[in-house]
């Protein structure tokens, strides 16, 4: 990374954050807003052709940012699922249910025409909220 993140910004160290000027997550008071995550690790799309495993990987990346912000899975209040192929909704939903079945955040699922790399089948967003306090990283 070329520079330090401003207060309240969390980096995953991904190559596009500096290049395109965004943070993996932003902490705003008790809110943690995580940017869209795909199953891209080290610049390479993982689990090509497997929407279920891509969803698990994408949420792993998002939840790592949630934890770096001082919140946890239990603090997640909203998720968004952007799915390229309608036939993958069940696999993506199954992965979501395995992770969030007890937490039960509000969830929106949307079919999209495509993502920035044709091998990406799903992109996820996560929002967490720490009631009665501030998340870490909020400068």
C-alpha cells in the first residue's frame, strides 16, 4: 500500500484500493460499511465456476474487515448479494445461510448483468452496527 489509511478506513491490502481510491471498509460511529467483495485473493479469482465457494470466500474477506473494525458476525445487520447467474441463487443463498443463519441480517439479492471479471459469479456487501458504542478504527 502506498500510504496510510485515513482514520475510520480499513484496508485489506488489495491492489485496487490504492489504484481506485477506496477502502475495504469505513467505520462511521457505530456503523461499519464494507465495500463489495468478490472471491479475489492475491489478484486471482478463486473457485472459478463455483458460486457457492466464491460466496464463502467473498464473505470471509468481508467479515475479516468487520472484525478489523472491532465488530463481529453478530453485529452484521445487512448483506447484499449481487449474482450474475440466476441459476446460482440457491448456491449463493445456501452459503449465506450457513454463515448468517443465526444472525439473520436484512438481505437483498440482485441478479446483475456481470461483474468486472467474467470469472466472478458473485459480489457481496456487508454492513455491521455496534449498538451503544463506536466501532474500532473510528478516528
